[in-house]
C-alpha cells in the first residue's frame, strides 16, 4: 500500500510538471508566431500590440478573474449563496461591453486612469487613482492570489510542504510570463489553460455530486443550500438590490486588471465580442463550479473552510487526473498573478515613471525590474492572509476601501462637466476615509451594524455629493449635468 501511494504521487507530480511545461511551450510558440510588433512600446507590452482576437480577450478576462480566489475562496464558504457574485458579474460585463469599451477605445486609453485625466483635464486625479490601484494590487490582489493558490496546492499534494513554498514557486513562474511575454503571453496562456480549467472544474462538479449520489440536500443545513441569504449571511438578499451591482460595475468596467484585456483588441467590435463571450461563460459555467463542490465537501468533511476544494479534489479524482487538475489550477493562479502584475507594471510605467521620472524608451526593460520588485513584495505579504477566516469575504470587504471611492470619480467625470480634478480627489478621499472608519471603527464597535455591501452605496453616493459640493464651494465651479450623452456617442 505505501508503495502504491508513492507511485500514485510520482505519477501525479509527473503529469503536473508535464502539463505545466506543455502550456508554457504552446503559449510561447503562439506568441512568437503572432507578435506583430516587438518595439518595447506601451501598446506592445501592455495591450499586446492591439492584436488580441475576441477568443483571447474572452479567455484572458475569464482566467484573470477565475483563479483560486474563486475556486478556493468561494467553495470555502461551503454554501450556494456565493454564486450571486458570479451571477451579478454577468451584468457587470454587459456594462463593460456596451458602455465602457467604446469610451476606452474612443479615448485611445492604455490605462483606465487616462480616461479620468481627459474627463477632468488634469493629471492629479489620474495619479491618485493609479496609486490606489497599485496599492490594492500589491497589498491585496497579488498576495491573496499566491496564498489561495499555495493553500490549494498544499491541500492537494499533502500538508508537509508549506504554503509559502508553493506560493513562491507560482510567483516566480508568473513573473517570468509577464517579463518575457507581456500581456500577449498572459492572454494566450489564459485561453489555453482556461479550456482545461473550466472543463476539469465541471468534471469536479459531476464527480463530487456522484460521490454523494447526487444528493446534496440531506444532512446539509438549509442555510448552506438557500439562494436567499438571511441578515447574518455573507450576502443578505437585500444587498442584491443595493451595492452588489455597483461593486460589479467597478470590478468589470473600471478596474485596470480586467479592462486592460478588453482594450487590447484591434477594434471595438472585436473587444465587445470577447467581453460578451466572457459574460456567457460567467453566467453558464462559473456559478456551479465555485459553489457546488464546497457544499459537497461540507457533506463529506464538515466545515473545513478554505481547505474544502483541495480536499474534495484529492478525494474524488484519480491520482493522475489530480495531477492534471493541479496543473490547470496552477495555470489559473499563474495567469491571474501575471495579468495583475502586467497591469501593475502598466500603471507604474505609464502613470508614474513616464510622468515623474523620465520617458520610458523600452517598457520591456523597465517592466522586468518592476515585476521582480512587486513579486518579492507580494511573496512577503502572503502570511498576512493566512489568518483570514474566509479569503473571498476578506477580499470583498477590503475592496470597499478603493472600489466605491474610485467609482465615484468615474461617475462624476462621465455624468458632469466643469468639475475640477481636485473635486474628484476630495470625493475619493472622503469615500476612502468613511469606509475605513466603518471597517475599522464603527462596525467593530457595534456603532454601525449595516452590512458592508449596503454601506458601499452610502460611500458611493456621499463621495459623489462630496465631490460636487467641493467643486462648487472650494473651486467656485458649477457642475453641469450631461447625463448619458457622451456614453452613447459612437467610438471611433
């Protein structure tokens, strides 16, 4: 028996290594034979030379979002209710496709912050928002992706290897993709590995249901099966009517990590086709793979939290297929980390280095240096997330520090004219401060018990009002409401 376990483990690891190498070889072969330019420009490195077809736009958007944050974090809640994040994401992608994609192409943006600079006629708001994105990527998104990926690998391969060792390996491979291939390599790898990830994830759903005779109702508490969340649940039903949609608009339409992929197609039409394909995947495939295995794991193992998905995969898959799935999940982590890292480098290079240090003549060279520095910081921050009760709930709550204040700047800039950049900055600072007080003072002390998704609406509305009041009182400028006129104008 020990000999058989050792043989299975060796087979599992060999398949994992072989598939990981196969994806890498296929990716760089495709990139090498499809690169129209290699001139070191921002468009070359950060927008794939504007050459991504709709298929790669869809694949990159899907896999940038779908990583172990979702597979591990959402299944770690072990309840069906978390599917609402993905269902609501469908509507966020529709808004990206029909509202924001034309805006970004019309303004020829490399970063979403360029749109803000053009709307407000000043660089200060662009610098602030870019700085917030950079902080969020480096301190939250990147280390969280490494932690959840490392935790899954540890659960799948056994608990003797530390999460940090797995996380470090994933980080170094991810950095190599960003440094050597830019967004084009990330998008191609996203698409290749995405087919495997989604296919095997659906297989996990089927095998996990088969393991409990397709019965997830008996012996599972009703609160883990309902889609109507109570007041003490992660997603109370009434939050779907308030802050949920605004969270999705921010994430899918104004977040550099996602929108950068949509800006890398040759035309608006091609970009929109890719975004709509990603939306179809989001509503048809993603919800079951991020919640059903978690509920089955509850029935099999009890309340095991974020370890649920890895334990279930190890239980229901044969060893050789576990190795294949580990390779696909590793690819998902690597592509998510690479995509966010590429966006981070883009924000720093275009919004900071170019403006305040000196003109960048070769973004490949600068990107390599920035990628290594950011990767090291992300690795060092991994232990911070090991104390979280739920990685996905922690991420969603921390996102409120940035999401609604940043979205307020886009709302004011797009729906009003004659608003100064410093008014938008005041609105962002107001929202950040109010949400920080709520998160770290008012909610812990019991002074305000409102759910954080509800409170995000208060933050958003008050930030917009604060910006308009500051614009009138401090800057002596009268904002002109223009509504959706500019949003409906055709892209050029």
